[in-house]
C-alpha cells in the first residue's frame, strides 16, 4: 500500500517578505496623554490618605473628586513623588541647619588662639 502524496500549499508572493523592504509603520500608541494633578486633586489625595491610610488608593479614588481618567495607580505614584520630594527637602534643610549650627568661637577664645601662634 502506498500513501498518497499531498501537494504542498502554495504561498502567494504578496505574503512573502521582500528583501530591503521598508518596515511597516508602528501602530499608534495606546498610552494616554499625561494629565497633571490639580491643586484640588492633590489636596483630595492628602485628605484621603489621612482618612483611609496609605495603600487604600481605590477607596480614596472612589470617595474623593479626581479626573475621570485617574486610576488608583496614579494616586499611588503621585503620593510616592510627593513624599520623595518632601524627604529630599527635609534632608536638604537638615544638612543646611547642621552646617549653620556649629558652635561659634567667642572673641576671647579667638584671641587666646591667636596669641598662641
């Protein structure tokens, strides 16, 4: 018994990749345009975290007024950015105050040091 030989399917020329062909244009981006937080939204975020705690982003989003396209992850990111900039400012203020709070040499101490040379 001999098996019947099946013919190979024919691929149309339009389906083949041509050498040196320019690539097709990329599909349009699905990313949304960035929507900056308003002062009211930032205030609402602070009030929501004060009321519900850190991590309750969906609850804060549902209880306070935010832009309709705002997501819970947006609130989390904003909170992280607010706190990282606040931490940086606090560290800067602490380092500035530590350099200005050095004990100053009194005039008498200055004179006695000067006399020792």
